[in-house]
């Protein structure tokens, strides 16, 4: 029986690579994503994953944290060294360290096992939808040393384009649009990730990665500052 999944016409034919060594999990994930209109390729280990990224040029990668050959975190780091393709990491149930390691290696999102295949489809659609230009795209603008082009999904600092992952772009572009406003991690989780409930370390880790790319001294940030007892503020 073909699994029921909600299609999104603007995302049909986008390419998704599923990297999972468990054949049952891999087949279920692939079936639901295909039913949602995606072109799906799969790989069962880290080496095959890296080969597939180069060969297929996917629009998004679903990547298991624990893989034979090369583990998922290392695969993520190697992918991230050459491309900003969105990555959703699959992690062991309840393993906070796995989730943090995945985010620190460059993943944009994560799902804990066992996961709902329909939720996986919704997460994939949510991330890819933001890379599709609106009919009335937002205007580009400059703030301080930064130039944001929402339609091209690029941010440059002093004329040099930043190498941001999908979630890093979403977070920093949101803050660029709301300078001098303090936001809690809960508010950022809702506004950027669109999660009502989630692991707040997701925000913390992503914020740290953005600081590493925009601050002269990430250990003493002056642009993305911590507002003690509240959260974070863009100082521009």
C-alpha cells in the first residue's frame, strides 16, 4: 500500500538523499518522501552517502547519526565543508549528546528515533519551502557590514558571502530583520524553527555556529550578544 503523505506542488521533484543503515527505516522514509513528490535516493553507509552527494547533488539530506564506515557526524562535517545543502540528522531516542554533536557538525535539524514518517516529510517540506522564492520576494537590504538577500538566501559581511547552513541563515536573517531586540531561546525556537516544543540546546548550538562565522572573536561576541536572563540580541 502506498503511504499517505501530503504533497506540496512547489516542492515536487526536489531531490532528497536518505542515508540510513537500517533497511526497514530507510524503506519507510523513502516511501513516504516519494509519496510526497520528492525524487529520493538512498545510501546505507557513510562512504556511499558522500559518493551520492557528489553524484546526485541533493536539495536535502536525511542523515542517520550512527552509520557503518563513517559515522553520521563526520559525514555531516564533510558534506558541510563543500556545500550548504540542508541536513536533517536522525538521532537515538533521548540522546542529548547525539543531537548536540549533530548540530555542532553542521546539521540544520534533527529527529529522534523512533520518528513519525509523516513528521519527517513535514520537516523536509518546512526546510525546503524556505528556499523557494515567494511570488513577492523580500527586498535585499544592508545593516552595518552585512548585506542580506532573502530571495537568494545569502548574507555577506563586508562584501564576502558567509558560508551558512540553512538553519544558520534562517536564524541570522531573522535577527538582521529585528536588530536591537532581545529574544529568548523559546521565542527563537518558535520564530525560526517553528517548533512550539523542542530542545533549547538547538538554538544555543546554532547561535554558537553563527558567531563563529561573523564575530572577530566568537568567545567575546559584540554582534550577537547574550542578554543575561533573557536570551540574545543583535547589536547593530
